[in-house]
C-alpha cells in the first residue's frame, strides 16, 4: 500500500510541472518594440466638468502605454466645447495619427492635421503639427508646409510655422505665400455685394 501511495505521489509530483500553466509575456519580444498596456478600437471619450461635456474625443484605435505615460492613436477627432451654459463648440481638430507624451504634455499630430478655432474662424492644416501644452506653442515641422485660413479671406502657406496659442499669434520662419486681407479691407457682414433694384 505504501508503494502505491509513493508511486501515486511521484506521478503527481512529475505531472505538476508538466501540466502547470504560466504566462510569459516577454516571449517573442525582441526588446525593441514596446507593446501597449491597453489597446481600444472605435473609441469615444467625453470629458465632463460641472456635469457638462467640455470635450469629446474619438479614435479608430487608441493605445495606452502606462509605464511611459504615452498614448498613441489613429483616426483622431476631437471637439472642445465652451464651459458656459451654452456649451458651444470652441474648437475642432482631426488627424490621422496622434502621439501624446503625457509627462511632457506634448501632442504630436500627423497624417493630415486639421484645426478649426471657431471663435476666431481660423483654420490650420498641415501634414504634421506639434503642440506643447506647457508652453502654449503649436508648431509645424522644419520642412513641412502649413496652411492658415482666416474667416476674413486670408490664406497663407509657409514653412517654419509657429504659433503662441495663448496670445493667439502665429508666424512663419521661412518663405510664405498666399493672400492676406487687411482687417480694414475685409468685407463686413452687413456689406451687400449683390445688385438690388
């Protein structure tokens, strides 16, 4: 009887390592590619303040890398609303790609970036842009063209785009082309350009 017990115990002792299961998350990793802690598709996020929506963000795919405090996404669109009772749209943006460094508060956008600041009726379009939240600076790449369209009819295209989002000023460090409308020359909403009889 003791032989059977010893024999049975030996079989169980041998079977445990063979039948046990463990997850090795590093298998197959080459060490060069970081894998997200979370990946979501068809994402829609809303930010609320005082029970009112202040921002809506949607993404085709959104990846979160917790250890690096980095977010990456594709097919990004967001709408920011005013915090007053009206909740009017303040700004809208979209990009094919986004990379957010949460620690540095740097937002890198690429693959057809479009911004619309509703209050100023200002549109900014580029292949890629970067916004540094801590310094309120929006910039294009050194060689990338940026187009700025204003509701008054101004359309400017240039390289070396830089904007201070706090003071609402922008400039280009390289050649600029386009049409600039002087504020005094801009048509007022009450102007009637058609003939009346």
